[in-house]
C-alpha cells in the first residue's frame, strides 16, 4: 500500500502568497524602524508545529530586514 508523505520536500519554499502573517510582518517592520532610531525593542520568537510556515515567514522577514539595513547603511554614509 502506498502512503502519501505529508512532510514532502519543499519546506521553506516561498509560496505565492503568505496568508495570515500580515500582523507579524508589520510588527517586524515597526521593530526595525524603532531600531534605526535607537529605540530598544523586545525580541521575537516564532514557534509552532511542523509545516505551519515558520521558515517561510523568517525568509520573508529576512528580505524586509535586508531592505532596512541597506537603507540604514546608506544613510550612515551620507554626510
């Protein structure tokens, strides 16, 4: 008998749309805006069951952080 593996390869691959994570993405954007102004912020920990999208969310947040760091470093170089 052939069983379908629910944990098939593809974990962490970017989906076309990240559903239900708008609040998480917005909170990280706010945190990085605060950090650029030297405002202390709390850390964030994402946890959950296998396959709920933690890695996908972290990958998306990494893209956002890269943009913030690029802008921040550019502003540091400007007189």
